[in-house]
C-alpha cells in the first residue's frame, strides 16, 4: 500500500517482471480487503471460542487486548521497515 501511494518501495517480483503500479493498486483494491476480513473473522471466532471454553470475561478481554497490541506493533514494525528500507531478507 505504501508503494502504491509513493511512500515506500518493495521488491516484489512476479517471475522476472517487476510489479507495476497498476498491479499493486489491483492487489490493494481486490486482494487485501479479503485478508483483512479473514483476520477479523478469525479474531471474532477466537474470542467466541474463548467464551465457550469457560474463561471469564476479564481473561478474554485481557487476551484480546494483548493480541490487538501485538498486531498493531507488528504492523508498525513492517511499515517502519518499508519506509526506512530495512533489509528483511530471510533467505527464501
């Protein structure tokens, strides 16, 4: 998303062809909302499972808060990595 709006860059390659701005916008508009919806559905189902497992409401709330903070910190780390051009090559 940052690359599509000119705030960062990513080295995403489809075979030997680098991604174009049009294909990045297509992915942003079509694919990414599904991942967001999937994550929200998984979080809601996990919270429902914790309720059904017999945990107290305060425990479920604490788990939800910790998971939310973890998700936000992960997102901020990835955004900083893209904006500051950190080397995140994992050798895959």
